[in-house]
C-alpha cells in the first residue's frame, strides 16, 4: 500500500475533526467580534478566530505527515492536503481591501510608538494560500545609481563575515548586567558566533520592567555568516535555503542595490514565506517578503506579489532602517521584526490589548535565531535556538 493510500485512511477522521473545529470556533466568533481594540490587525485576528482554529487542525496534520512520511512522499501528500484544505475554506481570506490604509497597524516594515500593541501575524512560516498565474519565472532587473549608471550585481558580505574571524569581534558589555558577547564558534541554544542570548536581549529582564531593550552595537560587516555566503549555503547538505535557490540572483542584485548582504535577504524571505512569492498573510501581508498593504501603492499593475517589487521594497525598507539606527545591525533586524529600543519584557510578551492574542508578542529569541541560526545556514526553528520561547505555542 502506498504512503498516500495509507494516509487517506485518516481522511474520515480528519473531516470529522474539521467539522468539530468549525462548530466550536463559530460559537466563539460572536464574542471575538465584540472586543474593543485600537489595532485593526488585532481586531482581524479575533474576527478570524474561526478559520484560525480550523487552521490548527491542519497544522497538526502537517506535523503528522512530516513525522511519518519520507521527504518525497511528504511533499506529494502535503500538496493533496493543501488542495483539500483550500476546498474546505480553512485559510482566512485577506481583508486588506476592506480597510482604510490609514487604519492599518502592520507589524512589518513600520515603526511604532512604544505604547502601541503590535500584532505579529506569524510565529512560524505562514500557511500557504496559493494563487494561479505565477509560473515561476523570475524577471531580471538592473539597478542604477543616481546618474542612471548600472550597478554591479555583486555579493555583499559573502565571505565568512566578521573580517575573517570565527566569532564576532565586538567587546561591548550590557550596562545592566555587565554581560559580554559570550560568543562561541559553535551554535547552541543559548549562544553562537554572534553573541549569547542575554547579550543580544540586553535590558529585557523578566524581573525588571523598568529597563528595556538596549541592543548592543555591531555593523553588518562585523557579523559572522556562513562561509561562502548564500550560494555556498544553498549547496550545503541539509541547508534550510533549498527553497530559495531560484532567487539567488535576485537577492544578490537587490543586495547590491541597497547594500544588504544577500544572506540576510534570504533569511528574511525564508522566515516570512519559505521563499514562496505567492502567498497572503493573515493580516493582508503580501508575497515572499510579506510586506504590509500600505507598501503596495506603487506595485506594478497593483500586484504587490510581483517578486521584484516585493523583494526590492522589503530590502529598501531594511536598508533605510539600518541607516536610521547608525548601522546597528542588531537593532535594525530587531526593528524589522517589531522590536523597539526600550521595550520591556512585559511589553514584549503581552498577548495583545485584551490578553488574547498570542501573536501580538515579540519573539524574544528572534535575534538569536537570526544571527546564530539562519545566518549560519541552520534551521533555527528546528533547533529551538534562543532561551525564551514565548511564541512557540502560538497557533500556526
């Protein structure tokens, strides 16, 4: 009996689970919709309680398939269940078209006042919502300087980073606990070549909310990255970047245009969408880089998922943020993911305005995962890098 035939035996049970999830979630929905909020996305999260709950059943299914099927069979099987999932309408529709852009409080690519709750629309790669039309072709583009001269398509920071060192060459200490970088050549859950968790999260103290995040300072060229950069990373056995292979030249071109290392771009894309250019986020985010709706006003033909527009918009945003914080790459990456200098531990882990929004938290292991995991060609999620996993139990 084939793997597909074996797993189809579970189909009646899965359909029953789906019906039960729908019934229970629909009963909750009226209360969810009456909640007051100052954040449109927070409201949408509650308005979509029903599909979000159904989605959890399909997440469990995906975990089951991953555990019990070999890689090739898992891919084929997952495609079948994705189609079934969409047929049962378990993926929340985008609501961005119904909203006034001025009301959006997107967590992505926007700076926030410290007292504003930020909705995180993911803790893992978002569920895929496929659209017809994209044939996988990646058009080329040539960036130019201010005089219209073509810029070279170069790979920025694609050596080992850190000027050839094996650990980051920064010696600043956290002023609140005197903790230094504590970097190690090998990555483990609490540290790695770009510094230990308590140093990267300086000021985020569960016992003291009067301090607030005070990021250490380092520039992008001081950061240790996988030897050989993105191209070498993709070729390595077990690389998490295999799904990004066809976009290497695009990442390199955008990186050259905005002076951002291509491996950084790939790391953002992998976390946002699994390097899939054709998905919708639960809060209306678009495309491979999951850019927020207000960034789509200049998209060609109104198509915010246009892979060049999507990537360039996200990379330009990150480049602008990096410049705005005087080149501090730790602070810039934090800002990209919704962190804010001075945010307290309590602010970071608050479950939304009314305490019912798991994704409103900041992932406090994000910096450890990004710098000591993804940039080292390691799957930071599978390895559970970081010391505080406050978003690990959020629904997929």
